[in-house]
């Protein structure tokens, strides 16, 4: 039975500005131009109809679901003219951004393209499956038709491809760097050369396109050593080699076999830095930079930080090691010189600067491992759980160069921790279409838990299935990091997914620090 809501208004005249608002229904979800019912098939026209659905396996997941409706007229509904936002992307990071934006007082509604089934079911955004986000003309047309007042680009690929450049040229506020500024992530050699020019502390390095020259340099430097693909490689372009054979194999994989395509056509070989990693985030408007909360992620696939690198198997915020002294040091020696240097290079930076740091074990001095030009994934999930200011207002201020007018950002004092559930075999080959159960029960069973979807779909029977490598981000708040960790794993254990796995030690360093501190104060 399709859901119904009192006062539901059809699409009517699409030429008028739509007003998007939410209500509730006990039977299912109304979605504008979104995913179809059980098969989650693409709607025949993005803006053709408001689709409602219900099924025993999907709609029951939200007995009181968000309802997204559209009013086609400009008659007053008692709502303020807030910002309509469009999030570009469809992973866990984008789910978290939708979650943060839809809680913002200044935001009237959130679209996500292409989005995913979890975002839709949770009511965190209206997902637009048919919008080709690689087609700037299509994205601009959609934004103008629906008077989108802020576009937030989640993944790195559209940024490097220049989507923000095209949106800004069309007069549409877009949060993220230009294509030229996105080279900080899009090219490791560009980033290293930039750091060298502007005296930003980083590891010693050399860039190569000749495998023989790279191997000769590696033999001179010795191991451990790090081999990185120059371009974007979906989190799989870094090898921390503990032996010469492993380093040579990484060189051959990228430069000889071409396993990473054009991303590995050039490599950076850099010294191995010993210490503890931390993720540092700052929001930038081209001139002003504001630090965000710190976070720390776990890149290796296995417990104890062993095995191959991944896109991230979990994270927590705040990172205990990033205190006020270290925050000031990172801002003064890394973030602000980067903002100034990019302006001097003629590619003013607007967006998130995500600095992957190594804190030297002996000196405590932070060095830059890499830059990402967007929110991290899964770090974004823990940041959005803790963020209490108006996200839409903040991101729009950055687009307009008005961060200097933003007063202190508000964060909950409670730490957050996310455990990533991945398909068995990840980061290698994995099976798709495996059944996942008890997601509603996982959220309901444990207080302070939110499940963010990254790689899910529904099968022909309406059941949630895994279609990606990293599939879910089970995220929890707690009064301290130990409680957040405990809550997250309690929820993980409720999820039924025989074909998935996770690390069982996310947050172990922070939990150990907390235990040490408690022991000292006994």
C-alpha cells in the first residue's frame, strides 16, 4: 500500500520555485524523482513524478519516515526561503554531508546525486539517480530549475574534473576547490613540489616515470620506503614497502604493468616517516582558514594496523594527540602557508583542506603526508556526528569569502567513532549482491548510533544488499572514546551480514590513552 499524507501537493507547474519540506508517514516514503520501489530502478524522468513506495522489507525500516513533498506554486506555506542544497556523490561521506545539511536551520531541503538507497530510506536527502554528475551542463540545468543555492561536491574526481569551475561560472555557489587548486590531491608530485617551494614540512622525495631510475633511487635510500601513484587511485595508490622486493614490485605494478592506469604513470618515492598519523581539517574561503575538529583514521585493512592500505576502515574524533598547541602549529606551518601559496600561484583555494599528518615520534613536529581536497571518508562521518553549528551557513560563507564573519564553530564534547563494514575480500576482489539484515535493529538497539550507507542497493525483493567494497559506516557517540567504541561495536554485532567484515580495534590508540590517563589519576 502506497503511503499517503494529508495535504500532499503534486508537482504541478515545474517552472515555479519548488518548496521542499518534510512530514511523516507510517507506511513509506514519498520521494521526488528518486529511486523506484522494490527494484530501485531509475525513474523514467528525473523530474517526472513524486514516487511513493512501501514494502515489507524496506518501508518497515522507517515506520515514521521522512516525506519529501514539492509545492509548485509560490503561495506561502509558512516556511522561510532557506537554502536548497545539492550534494554530489553517493558514498558514506556524502550520506554524512546530507545528514549534516538536513539538520541545518538555514537549509530548506537536500538533494543528493546520485545518492544511495540508505540516504533515501533514512530521509537524509532526496536522491536523484538519473542526474549525470560528470555532465556539468546537466548539473547546472538541474540547479537552475530547482533554484539550488549551494552545491557541495563530495568526491575528489568531480573536483579534479572542474565541476566547481563550471558551477561558479554559471553563478551557482559551489563548495570545493577549482580544478587547478584540486591538483593538491590530484597530483602527488604537484603537492610535493608545492611544499618544497613554500617550505611546508613534508617527507624527502623524488618523482619518477622511469622504473629503472626509481629502483636505483630506492636502493640508495633503503627501506622502509613509500611508493605513491601520482594521480587519483581510489585509496589504493600507496605502498609502504618494508623490503626492497616490495618496493620494486610497487614500482613495476604502477610504471611497467600500468595496473593503476594513468594515475600510476608517474610515481613519487618518499622517505618513511615514523610516528603517529592524524587527520587535520580546515575550511578555507581563499584567504581565511578555520580549523575544524580533528580526527584519526585507520587505513590498514587488518587489526593492529597490518595488511594493505584501504580507503579507511574506521575513524574517530577528536584525535587526542591534536591538542591546542599542535593545532596552532599545524595552522601556522602547514595550512596557512598552503592557503597563501595557492593564492600566489593564481589558484585561490576554496573548500576543505584535509591534511594527512605524521607526528614525529621523537620531536612531536607535524609533517604533511598528503593533502585531500575534500572531507575524508570515513572521517566525515564522525565529524558530522559531532558538528552542532549550521553546516549550510558555514559552507556558503566559504563560497562567498566570508569565513571571517563566522563566529566560533560548535561541536559536541562527546567523541564519535565509526567502524566500516566492508565486503569480504576488500581491498581486493569481492562478491556483490550479498544480503545485509538488521540495520534498523542496529540503530535502535544502541543509543547514539547512526548507520551511514556507502555501498548498498536493494535487490528485486527489496532487501538491502552490498554492492561496494566499503559498504556501511556504523557510527556512535559516547561520553568518552571508550563508550563510543563500545556502542559502535555493539551495533555492529547486531548487523547480520555473513559476507562482510570489519576491524575489531578501531580507536585502540585513543582508548589506550584514556586508560593510561585514568590509571595515572587513581
